[in-house]
C-alpha cells in the first residue's frame, strides 16, 4: 500500500497513451494466429477466445485507469480507497507466467535428443551417444523474435573468485605424499575436474599456481563486461554451430581449443529463444537439467531453483537403464522432493531410445503369452507396452509412499512415456505417433491451455469486481444504517479469522508426531548412513580430494561426472521418510481434511461470502448491490492470492531440516577441510564422524525439528497478517464512512457495462471449449488408425 501512495502522491503523472493503444486489428489478428500455430484448430479457437477476452479486459481497465488518474491527480488528498483501486489496476498483469517443463536425467539419457525432436530441429542441441554433452542448464522456448537467439550467462567476477578459491584449495598439498597416496590423489575425480577447469581458463600450468597468483593471471578467453554473450542467426543450424562450443562438454584431451571453449568454466546457464514455432507454444520453456548439480555454489543453487520452479518434471532414462541403478533412483527421488518443496504438480517417467532391441535375445527371454512375434517392430511395441505397465505401477507405488493418497499426480493417466527420437526422424520401425513425441507435445499444449483458461477467468473476474465498485462511487443512494452493517461484518470477520488461526494450528499439528518419530529414527540410523556415504567401493583411492570438496561446500559435492553427495540430506532422510506423506497432505489441494491447509482457507472464504449474501438479502442492499458483489469478488481475489504466497514459503519450510543440520555441522566441515598430508582421507572421515556424534549428542536433530516447527508458525502468522490487512482495507473501501471516498469521480458506466458483458462471456467460452473438445474426440475415435511405416 505504501508503494502505491508514493506513486500517486507525486502529483500529475504523465500517462503513456501508447501503452494502452492496440495495434491495427489486421496486425493483431495475424500475430495472434502466429502465436497459436502450435495448437490444433479446436484448441486454437478456445485460445483465441480467451485471448480476446483478456485483450478487451485490458482495454477496459486501461480506459478506467486513465479516467481515474485524470479525475484525481490534481487533488493532494487522494482517498486511500482510490489508491487501492489504482493498485489493483496496476498490479494485475494479464501476461501468463511461463510454464517450465524440466527434462531431468543423467549422462547420455537423451535429454537433448528429445528436445531436438520436440522442437523439430534434428541436431540443434549437441548429442553424442553415451558421453556428457550438455554441460549446463539450457532453457529452450519460442517467442516473438524473428531470429534464432541464444544468451549465454556467465558467472559474475565474485562468483568465479569463490569457485577459484575452492578449486585451488582442492589442489593444494601441504605435505609430501608417498607414491601410493600421490597416485590416488592424481586419480581423484575432484582433482581431475579442478585441473581441467583451471587449464581451460588460464592455460597449462595453472593448476600449480595458488589463488593469489591466479587472481593476477590473465584468462585465455575474452570475457564481456556484461557477463552475457548474445548469439543470433537466421537459421536454426547456423545458431546451433555458434552455440555448440558453449554448451557441449569439452573433452579433456582437446588440443587447440577455440576462444569459445576457453571461457567454458564460467558458463552459468543458457537461454535459447526460437522464432514463433508451430510445435512449441509461446509461454512454454523446456529446460535441459543436468542430473547432479555443480561444484560452484551459484550454479548449484540455480540447479535446485530451476528444478523447483518447474511445474512439470520429466525424468529421462534410456531403455537400458530404466530398470534400476542408483542414478535413476536419485533422479526420481529428487523429482518427488520437488513436488514437496516446489511448484511441481506433475512427474512423469520418459523412457528414451525405445527403438533399441536385440530381437533374438528378446524372443529367448520373452514371457508374454503365446502370440508369435514376426518382426522387430512388433517386438518393440510389445516391449514398450510392458515397460509402460511395469514402470507405471512402480512409479505410482513410489509416489504413494511419499505423497498423499489423493494427490493429483497419482490420478494422471500418463505417468510413463516410451519415446524414440531416432525413430521420430527415420520412421523405419515406428510411426510418428508410436514414437510418442506427439503425445509429449499434446501434454504441453494441454497444460498451457488449462493455465490460460484459469488465468483469464481469474483476471476477468477480478477486473469485474473492480469495475463494480468503481462505478458505484458516484451512486448517491446509501442506506442510513450501512455503518451498522459494516461494523457487524467487521466483527464477523474478526471471529472467522480467529477460527482460521485455530484451524491452521490444528492442520500444522499433524506434522508434530511424524517429526518426533523421524528424529528418533535419525538418531538411531545416522552412523550407518554416514558410514555408507564415506565409503567407496575402491577404498580411499580417488576419494581423498572429493571428500575435501564435500567439506569445502559444507557437506555437499556435485560434479558433472559423479553422483551427487549430500551428507546433510542423507542423515536427515529418515526424518523426511516419516514426514513426507503428511507434509504433502498439508499443502495439497483437493477434498478438505483437518490436515489440509488450502481447504481451510477456502472454507474461510466461503463463510465470508455467504455472510455477504446474507447481509445483502436481510438488509435489502437494493441500491448497493455493487458493493455486495465487489466484496464477494474481492474476497476471492485476496484469498486466491494466498496460494502463491504459501507455495513460495513451502520450500523454505521443507528444506529447514537440512539447512539446520548443515549450519550445525559447518564447524566440523571446516575443520576437516583443513586436513592435508598423509592419511588425510581417514583423518577427515574421523573429524566428520566425531563432529556429527558431538552435534547429535547436543540435540542437533531436535533443533532441526524445532526450526521446522518455527517455520510453520511463521507461515501461519504471515497468512493471518495478510488476510487481516487486505480485508480491513477492502471493508474500508466498501464503506461510505471511509475517509471521504465518495467524492465525485469520472463516470465509468460504459466501462462497467462492457466489463459485465465480458464477465458473462466467460461461461460461454468455457462451454464452447467443452463442445469443441467433445467433437474432436469423436472425430479421432471415428478416424482410421495409422499403419506401420512402409518396409524398405
């Protein structure tokens, strides 16, 4: 509220009329048609109707805003209510937030090949068999640009200095080692990666220099001051060639590397924008996410945040690795954690390279019925269907153990896709539909269409509520006992807020017992878990400096080649195993229960709206029906906005356990990181073990429990404060006793009438969409199925 008062209080404010002008209708229609090229005609029609509703609503609000500005900007004593109206008109932005779809997979799983197939550009992102190709987070989206464009974001100078300091610490030997220890040190994965980065950036011999010497050294490559490199091209292939050196993992035996590869260690992430696409709708961002994170703190933080902002996560695993392995399980677990702590609502397993099958071996091991298999194609289709059934069952069971039983993700019909990017291009064995690339595109379009419908519905409804009250400002008829109505309403709201606080307390109380049980489990199992984390199958060989890297990063080590190590997460996992179903239940949507937060807020909203209707009917708000409608609409807007606030806080609450443990163990990690010389690896392990034992004895897990409970309490306080403040302002605005609000303002009757028509149109648009979808489904059922590709 303060920000808006400062803005309005500056006096006459120049209005940029160009902001509100619409382009010529022909141009606007052409642009809209281009934006929807990725959709079939049925979905295009629905999107165009929603787009038209949004555009017309924006125009109405713009006209209203200009009239209000022109009528009040010369007045030094602008009523708070008018400022509130301006605030609503300015903050409600019609643009759709991007939908992030994360492709999350390990080395060689086929993430880049899958993106290439989805965007219909065969070799756009680098692909190369089993080796690591894409070395950083790459975002691919389509936009309004005419060219293909890429932005390579680099680490800042401070971020690189932090990494440089840690890299030189890894390579620093304070004592001479015997031959066996020296050989093990040289074979250490963390050491190899540190040497490689320094040589790539500064040249051969850089690994022998200390931190201060490297700060004075000149990098081999040219670094732009903006820390962003922008590439543009007319054709996809041209941009691909330019982009390749920046995002392809560089070979460590490469000689004569290019200027682009010399700054490769600085690259943080890459954003690629395609021109308007017939396959990927504007507003969707495909994100190629490496499977393990990164040694650099900033890149690793971005890795986690990127996973958490994805509303959909596809776990990518090739057909030969999908049946097991630690890497695959780690990816699934991280994706499920994203459902708990982030914005993710859908998780699916995408099995790649499903055209690969050795027919004689498959026929020998086949156990499915007695139907004869006469071709490679039949075997591939049968095997793929079996994989779907098996992995769908396994994934559902895993999700049920971690998420509430009625989670929406468990209702999804498509939890597993079997795709083949190679067959999508060649179609030697499978049709285009059988490669399931079109199915993935269809799921993308459906999500965008659903989100657009929800956004426009909410936007138009809130705009209508705003216009309802704005138009009532010039109404001169007010009931004499209105003040009594509003006073009674305020008392009712205060009582309901107290009940809401109690309901939230009861909801959060459900986590206490699982937390206590989880803490007990963690106390009894932490030594076993820690011991497993500190042991490698080949002993200490190649693990010395990797363990040091773990300590330098406070218990976490992420490399491009090894499985992620997180000691803090590992020893708190017994707590998460115990609380996960309850935690997910607290933040889910769906049927109301004592342990579910959002339905309590929904019930609070319904009780207030029912009270508004009751007061309106009992007291005959004949002339002030605008006011009743505004109050009902505005309550929906206020409480609907709480969901985003709760989701943002959810991540901090969920991670509070590992954050607490990491903070408590920081002194022991720092002590271990200083150890060097003979038997350093065993000495570091001893320091870590003793440090953890000491902290557990001093109630480390209990402190983590208390900190999570404190975070829940802070969330409750934040919810009630926001509700109290927003509803108090709303009631003041609707009351004629509010600080001189009912002064004469510009006439917005015409805008109100138009907004009323738009609000009525919402239902018509929704009904039309249902009818079109039904007709489309009918035609699809009646159409003949596509046959197999012709034999060569």
